[in-house]
C-alpha cells in the first residue's frame, strides 16, 4: 500500500468491549495493512496509544491483558456487571450476589451525592504502569487522544506532552473518575459526542480513515426512571454516532453487544470478535484501497503528462 492513500485508524470508545480493537489490529496486520496514523477515544485511546508506542498487535494484546487482568482493576469493575439470574439463584453464588448488589447500590448513592466515586490514582496509576514516562513525541506512529470539555461541549485533542495525561483525560468516565481541569475547561471521557474520533484522525493527516465502531451498551430493562433516562441518552448518542461514522472511508463494527461494557473478563472473547469483524471486511477494504491507489497513481500520471506538454 506504499502508493495508496495515507491510512488512519480511528478507534472508538466502548469499555471492555473496546478490547475488540486488539483483534482488529491483528487482522489488519495479517493483511499487510499498517495504519500510519491513529486516533482513539477512551478505551480506543488506550489501545491506540499502545499501538502507536509499539506497532505490534501481539505486544499490544499482551500489555492489554496485563492491564485488565490486574486483580485490583478487575475487582473494581465487577460490581457494574449484572450477574446471570440463574447463577445468582444457585446457593454457592448467593453471597457473592448479595455483595455485588450492595456494591451497585453504594455506587448509585455515590453517583448522585458526589462529583465522582473514585480517586484519580485508581485510573492514572494503572495507566502510568502501562505507558511509563512516554510522551506523544516518543511514539513511533502519530497519535491523538480525544476527550470532551464539559464546559464548551468541544472536543479536546491531546497530541503533545505526557502520554498518560492525554489518555487519562480521554478515559476519565464522568461521575466515576475526576475530570482534568485546565484553562477553564473540565475535560473528561469523550465517548459521548466523540465516540469514534474520525475528525481527529483526519486532522492528523489521514487520507483514508478506517473507523472501528464499538456498539454502545443496549440495556432495555427499565426498572427505574433513571434506566429510561440512560436509555434515552444512549439512543441519542447512537444516532449522532451514525452521522459521525458516515464521514469515515470504511467502518468495522465488531459484534460485541452480548458483553457488558464493564466485563473485562470477556476480554479474550471481545478480541476474537474484533478479529472476525475485521477479517470479514478485508476483501472490500483492500479492493477500495487498491481503487484509491490506482486513482491517485492515475492523477499523478495525468499531472506529469500535462507538465510535459507545457514544455
């Protein structure tokens, strides 16, 4: 693809489901497609940052496994994941079910009584272990981490400075982790309006954007009014996201809707779904890239001929 368009990869948010990005990277690598630019939002920024630091899908997955497999990390997200009803009825799981229920209730109370429920170090610490002291300038591939300014509603795109700073801001889920306050902005996870960072990828210089769109969580159980509000917001985000993804040149959508966004124990399954989704798209994707490359080569030839005729 040396004579083809400059390929950018826009990795969307999605929590644990976003681990499907690792499978997409693996499939693209097998096909000889290596993006020259990467932009990511939330989990997409974590995976994208790893790939920009070391563009080897095997290494990316090994580091991700270590990150989400951390016992403290996994135990924090577990209460967000509803237990299977049948499992909860079994005697050996009842105590764990009660514990998780109480944890979810505590989370709900904290969410409406405090600005956030976890301190910054609970996210920044693991990210610092993952990325070390790297800066954006140290990366082997140009990379952008996309976040949201809650004051203006605009995107905040990190392209310089410490890598962890940008990825933390892009991954700081509102009400869960403290936002980054800077220059009058209140910066947090960009996964609402900037779920798939296609525009940021274009701004990096991408001529052909491959977007990886991770489906939003689709809970249709309405036990409370809050459930209905959250579902309404999800629908609004999904509609906006369809318009955004229409700006990409190619979209890959891994089938990961059956997994909960906080179920990091499903990481391997999500990775496998990402791989399968990308493999299915490869014939059409490769054909389109070849067509774009041929068009570009033809344009260069026509320009050269016009130059010769003017001599």
